C-alpha cells in the first residue's frame, strides 16, 4: 500500500525528512505532499505533489487542514504550522482516518510553545526536588520601562544578554544585545547580524506603551544544536 504523507507550512530543512522518508529502510512507498503560501518554497523540489496554501491561521486553518486531508486522501499528516492547535483537535483527524505526527497532549504542546510557561514549569519542578535542566537568568517584559529594569538587573558582571518573543519560532525576534553593533567597524566587517544595541532596542520598544511579552535573558554562547525527537511506545530516537 502506498501512503500519502503531507507536510504543511514547514521550514526548508524539512527536505531532509522527506528524503529520509523516501529512502526508508523498510522500502515503504510514500507519496509526499507539501504546501506553503510561498509558491517558490525550496522544499517543493522534494515533493511528489505540492501547492500553495492560504496564509491564514486559527480555526480557519484547522478547517483547511481537515479539508486538504480529505481531498487528497492523506494517511499521515506532519504539521508544523498551527501544530499546537492541531494537537488539541486530533479527534477530528482520527474521525477521517488520518494519523497526525504530533504530540497528543495539547496542553503540554501549548505550554512548550510558551517559553515563559516552560521556564516556570522547569523552575517549579526544580523547587519540588525534580531537577531537569538549568535555565538561564531571565525576565519577562511588555513595556520599555520594564525592559530597562530587566536589563539593569541582569547585566551584572558583563553578562551578555539577548531578547526573544515569548511565543515565536526559529530566530524570529531574537536579538543579541551588543553595543558594538553601532560602530563603523561592525558595519564594514559584518554581512548580516542578529545583534542590536541596548539603546536602539530601548528606543524601538519605547514607541509603544505595551508590546507582546518579550524575554530578556542571559545569552548562552557556544555551539548550538538542534535536536528532533521521535518517540514510540518504548523508545525515543534522536535525529
């Protein structure tokens, strides 16, 4: 039996997953579907069937996903866009015979999607004697005054700081606070950067009385690793 597997709006790196699936050791045949609002999406080159999807969200997007699965006889759905919402309505996909490759615990997904809630959960576990992982020093702010206070409180001993949205993905909104980014040598020697000076960040944040929750936190320098996990009944595989 040939299985239809669909990847909705994903990052370009999903092409690696598509190739692993296409050349799986069990020689299971798949037809790989891919969608994205951008018609020039790179991973379309790795799909058997591809097309644009509407640039919408929320309940409207959930309904689009259900309709797409029905219209294309999808057997397996691997969501990235709106994966938290989708995990909360898995029963709707089960009813139409679609397996969704996402964590089945919608509440857990929602918490992990919120960096502040996740940090609070880890801290609570540590307080209860169940240490899981150390978290960096951080503050949550939503106005320029609190941003200034958080910066003053955390920038002791020359600690390098960064900012990132509480809810976001990839590197969207992420900036390293570095005052050297406003120097001529920096402009001439750096092609692109995710750095911003404190004064520039503060000036921008002052333009609104309130903004979406932003984390001000210790920047952890060094190598960065992206780890994707696939869990089965008794095993966990690291990709």
